DNA sequence: TTCTGCCTCCCCCAAAATGGCGAGGTCACA
DNA sequence: TGTGACCTCGCCATTTTGGGGGAGGCAGAA
C-alpha cells in the first residue's frame, strides 16, 4: 500500500506538462476505481489550469454558466481546511440543488470528497475524487484513502506551482531590514509620521526606505508595495 | 508503521486544549527521537498560539527580539508550498547567521524540516522537526518521515483552527463585490482615479467602497485595508 | 582602495488621499 | 411596507503622499 502511494506520487512528480497531469488523474481514477479524479487551480481571475477526468461537456457547461461562483463545493472549501465530503456541504439553496442535479446528469457522481489546497500568495486549488455509490461504500473509501489522497493532492499542487514558476519567473527582491520594518508598520496601518516615530527616525528617512522598497518591488505606490511585500511573503502583518 | 501514524494522529485529534497539543509534541519528539517538534501559528498580529518542545528561554528570547520578522525559516516558508529543509534556506545575511548561531546555542538543533500550513482566511502556521545530527542521518530521517509529518502537521492545524473557532472567532468581514473589486485594483497599484476609470464609476463612488471596506476591515487607512484584505484571503493579487 | 549598499538627515511643492457634509436609486427579505 | 445592504453621484477643506533636489557617515565587497 505504502509502495503504491509512492509510485503514484512519483507518477505525478515526473509530469513535465499539464497533459502528464491529466494522464495521472486517469491513472488514479482507474487505480482507486472511482468515477472521477480532478485537480483544479481556482484563481481569482478564473484562469490557470486544471486536470481531470470530467467529460468535456461538463467542463464546458461549467465554464459557460460560470458555475465557479456558486458551486457549493468551491464556496465550502474556500472556508475550510480539512477535506470536505460533499454531503457535509450546504445544498439548501435552490441554485445548489439545480446545480447538483445537473452535475449528476453529466456523470460527475453522487458522492465526492474534495481537498482544499493552499499555496503561497493566496494560491488556492482543489483536488476531488467522486463516484457513484451509496453512503456506506463511500464512507469506507474515504476512511481508507483520505490520507493518501491528501498527499497526492499535495503533489499535484506542487507540480502546478512548478509549472507556473517556470512560466513567469518572479525574482523576489531583497529588502533591507529597515525597509522591511517600514513596510511592516505601513501594513499595520500606521501613517508615515507614525511609523517614523515608531522607528525613531525622521519622516524623511522613512520616506527614503519606502521609496527604495517601492522601486525594488516595482510598485507604483505605497499600497502596491505593501501588497507585493505581503503576497511575496517578505513581511508578516 | 501505518498503525503508528494513525495512533499519533488520534492523539492530536483527542486534544481538548493547547496543553494537550503541547504534550503531543513531546510524545512525537520521543517517538521520532529528534531534538524538537514545534507547531507554531504565525499570525498577523504575532500572537495566537504555538505548542512545542523548545526551551522557555528560547521562546522568550525569540519573542523579545521579535525574531519572527527575520527568521529565515519563516520568511522562506512564507514563499514556499513544500516542506523546507533548513539547509535550503537563505542564510547569507549577517542577521540570519547571528540568528542561527544563537538558535543552536539554545539547543534548537542544526538540522530542521519545517512544513508550511495554510488555512482559510490567510491563516498560516508552521510545523517543525529539528535535531542535532549530520546531513546524511537527517536526509534519511526526512526521506522516511516527511509524508507522515505532513499528515500530522495537518492534524495539528486542524485542531488549532478548532480551538480558534471556539475562542474568539475572528469575524471575517464580508465585502461586497464592488468593494472587493476596488480593493483588488488598489492592491494592484492603481490610484483611486485609475481604479475608478477601470470600474467605470466616478471616483467618489469608488471612495465610498474604499471607506466601507476600511470600516468593515477595521483598518486605519487604505494601505491597512488592502493589507488586511490580502492576509485574510479576501482578495488575491 | 574604490565602490556599492545601507542608514541618516534637510528643503520645497504639487498631487493625491482622506474626512466630513450631502443626495438618490434598486433589490431582497421580513 | 418598511428596513437594510448595495450601488451611484457631488463639493469642500485638510492631511498625507509623491517627486524632485541635496548631504554625510559607515559597513562590507571587489
């Protein structure tokens, strides 16, 4: 069992493009004997990629109808940390039930487990296994395989992040200690004069730091600089 | 081995307060026969809790000196997804080297593996195993136990989130769609007038959104509001 | 040694953001 | 039939920021 997990992970690690990830989902589906395995990077802008075994018709329909914005699986996972069994979600609204009915018609399955994955800079992705079966069989599957699926989900996301970095590589700039301090105070809401007082330097000096940080971060203004410093993990607020 | 992982996880799951988590770290340290096991919730304000086997002296010193802001482990993990071996980090700056020397003097260990964990609303935590040993022994340890440690780290964070929800549930404010849009443009560096143009509304209306968002987020100014929106995962840049 | 990066301080002034006062409309929910 | 949340717009005065100029000292690296 452990060896099998290892080989499944290696399969993902060897992937060199999205097509390989796609193939890996198919292999996983067959190995676990479920209806579907899907990895899906959920971006604010709605782009980035996904790989999975859903039918093209369902994916197209999903995109076309912008289901991303009302899919209870996504909305639920955005607020949770632990893997989510679809049964735990809120299907009460009418829109949810219509969505569920349609999903089942498209062969998605009546049971599902979705693992939320979070990366740096607010990155967010989902890894889902779904199947057609009764509650008991599904509960056994989840109980036996959740841990392994979490590890595999992690591997998928690691690959996805690698692919992204390969594309637009972002060289993370280095801020000097005082620059970091200045950015931190600003991120905490202090004004220039307050931050200067806190750092026990003149406001002019503080300005020099802020401008230096702005330049290094390629930011257009202070707010932008703080946002970049935060999302690149240079500072913690 | 699998059964042991199960029992270690259950130990964490049964925890009903931070003291139990503390005890769990000690048990893990003894089980894996390493110098330290630490779970540490890194929060915006710098509070929240941690549980681990570091000496009280080191923890006090760490807090007193505000090492949080320059600890290469934290800064490195903030930008990574995968578990990080301390050797992979950037120890080049003078401050880093001083920090490392001091950490070793306090018995932290010369080897370490830190797993970054991210939860909803920008939550961020670290799970660390550290030891005194040579590179080879450490590499073997990491290779054999990383997967299990990832699962255990997940369990710790799950518990931590449960405790938080029970305690002072951080009321994550809900921003309206337009408010989110406004904050996103600001975080991208657009000025008010540019953002207003982008959203095809008057600059004044945009101001209303920004002020509403500021209030909801309890922020003192726009930069603060953007920083909070980002670190709570409300917006993604 | 020279050079580069970092830290510190000062001036002036234009541009932008903020804080306060208004106003009116839709839409859903109770 | 309110009530509240959301979206939209205007003006005024004050504060904060940003973009230019400068300056010197002190480290570590080439």
